[in-house]
C-alpha cells in the first residue's frame, strides 16, 4: 500500500487538532487556537519521523509518550495535576477517535508507527467535521449554561382576579425595585393581563387607570397599574401569598423567554 507523506501529515494534524480540542472542551485549561494548531503540527511531525525512520517497537512507544508530553505542554497552560489529567484524556480520546474511524473503515493496515485505515469516507473530511462539531458543541454548552443559570431564577406565579386564575412563569429581576405605596409591584406582559381580565387590547389602551413610572438605562417609561385579588409565588415547596397585589402591565413582548412576568427581590 502506498501512503503519501502529504496526506499522512495533513491527517495527523487534523486528528491531533481534534484530540486537543476535545481535551480543551473537557478541562477548559487555558489555551488558544494558535497553540493547538502549533502543537498539532509538532505532533504530526513526530508521527512522520517515526513512521519513516523508526522500526523498534520500544523506541516507537517511547517516542509516542514524548510526543504526548510535548504537545500537551505546547497546547495548554496547566498545573502538574491538570497535566496528568490531560495526559490520561489524550489517550482515552485517541482510542475513542480511533474506534470511531475504524467503524467507518473498509480496510486496515499496520505500519511501524501504528495502524492505518482506509475509510469509506475521506479521513480529512471526517476530522474536519469532528473539529467543526467541537466548536458547535462549545457554543451549545455556553448557551445551556446561561439557560440553567436563568432557570434558577424562574418561579411559578399564580394570579387571581374576579374568579379567574392564570398560572405563568415569573423571572426574579434583581434590578426590579418597582414599588407602589411601599409595596413591591409585579410586572406582567400584556398577553397575560388580557387573559386574566378577559379584556381585549382596545379596552386596555382606552382604560384611564393610574400609571407607574419606571426608569431604565434607555430612559423613563410609564406602565399601567392595576390591583388584583391575589397572587401566589411558589419558591420550591414554599408558597408566598399576596392579597390585593398590585401589578404593572408591560407592552414589551416576553415571548422570547420562558417567563411572562418580572418579580422584585423585595418579595423575598
């Protein structure tokens, strides 16, 4: 079987890049794309030299260990404990990635430096897809992390008005200190208010009820203020009952989030 040195080098660079990216996603050790690419090139250089010039099994295994030490030191800023953990992960991901590639392989060959597989699919394409997937996975995990933090501040809120009840989600807005008559005010979206009161939008805009002013970095705004019969906030197993509660109605759309109301920290 003929192995072209250019293809062998490119494949090893891409594989090393994927392995180092997977380690980074797992440990979040400080690094950069430039460091990872440089370490991948150095690792591929070890592979080429070993495949061309070395045949002794013991020497080859020692070279592999040295290669692992070198690329990890180049790629990451790490403590001794982090290095040991990264070293273990490198070999775990190496065998996992090798197994994935073998499952797509039609033929397998053994060289002095290890196993070479001819895949049903182009190996460069496979490794590029895996590399791209690591970036997508990183973006998804960042988004999920933010979502998890946000969801910790979301509570169930029950509103009661003239024998009508609605159950909505409320977000604890730490910057919301809105008060009326020294009592905190719940801000709900227009859609929830219309559902609670069985009013339509025309009635809402023609209603000459009192208003309350809010101040933001974008300027001042006025919200229509109403009093409802009761509100219930559920915080775990704890239930906070609020009789004759004031609510302010916001015409801003909360539908992009999984809550329909804003709570004040003054409630807790």
